[in-house]
C-alpha cells in the first residue's frame, strides 16, 4: 500500500548502487525509462475483465449493473474507470473512516474529482459538498447499499460475517476480490451458503502480476496502451478458463459458488507441481 512508480524507481536505483550491478528486475517503474503503459491500471482493469468473463458465462454483462467498490486507492479507482467504460454504475468508494455513496453513479469527471481529493489528503466527505445527492457515512462500510456486484479493494479481512450478511441482503450475487483475502472465514461461509459467486483474488487480481511479466517481455518494444490492454484481457481470459476447467475436472459444477475459488487453487497447484516434477525436485 502506498507504493507507486517513484518508490519502485528508488528501490531499483538503490539496489543497483549497493549491488554494483543491475541483474534481476523491478516491476512498476516510470514508463519513460522502463515501465509499461498500463502497469498502474493493470490490477483494477483485470478485475473488471474477470467480472465480465464471469457474467458472459451467465449470458449477462456489466452494462447497467450497480457495483459497490471499497477502497479509494489505485486499484479501486481503476476499477471505477473500467466499470464506467463497460457501462456499469459504480456507486461507492471508501476510506479508513467510512464510505461514500453516490446513487447517480460515478462518471469520469467525478473520478477526477475524487483523485483530486485524495491527492490533497482530504476526506471523501468533501465530495458530498459538491455533489448533493451523494452521502458520506462515518465508521461504516458500503455493503448495505443496493448493488449487483461487489469489488472489495481495500484491505485483508475487510468483509466479516455481518458484512457478508449485509452484502447478501443487498442483492449482490457476484463478489470479485480486489484486495488480497478480503473475506474472513466466517464471511466466506455466509457467501457460500447464499450462493454468491466469488472470484478469488489469486485469480481475479493477477492483472498486476501479468503486467509485470509483460513488462519483462516488452523491454524496448513500447507497446501502446491498446496493445497492452489487449494482452492483459487475453491473460485474464486464460486465467479464468484455467480455473474453471480445473474446477470442473475435479468435480465442481460450473455454476457452483465455490468453483472459481477451488479451481484457482487447483490450477496453481498443478502448475507448480508439474514444474517441480519436470525439474526433478520430487
């Protein structure tokens, strides 16, 4: 948290100074000397791509769906951006002190205003002074609002059992994990029993990892943002399909709320195990 291109540049520069060489790599530096065009956006965009793939298998799409997003950092803001691009209606963001809801939905102009607020280290509460139909709630979370898809992008264990109950009662049927392990074990149990389809962070949140890999491959090719986004979309599609195939191969129904959760773990294990066997490690 709180790490950007400046910090990655400092890390790379200090490592090179102390080590006397520049072997290995650091992902996420500025694009003008080493980074990729959409490195910062990759995780947030990837989450939305993953959600769209899930909905497509249900013969649905994001367009017109109300989406609750927690957090207001890089991942959350880029989730908002891509949701708007897909025609969805993102209605919430949050910070450490509460959450902001705009029933009209955010648009690109409003996102720009939110970024200004964050850059000036002001409270999200200030947003309501400009947009009267919005409201900021102190010491609260966004999961009691009415919405279709949830994107928790704030922190680990941010959704507890009572939050999960509120989320289910809010009409949510899909949860896409943006932060690492945002749901407690008790929350996971509530979501499973309510048949809420969960996209685990280890699959849905790999956009940043994919971007890091593409960054190493890109070198001096300087892909355009459009080319980079296309490659990111394809990588997210492959991740989704591998997780779903692994789940069905091991007896989970495609429609099961646990399919992607178990499928992602199984797929990752099989990939690692296969590599270990091939290299004579076991």
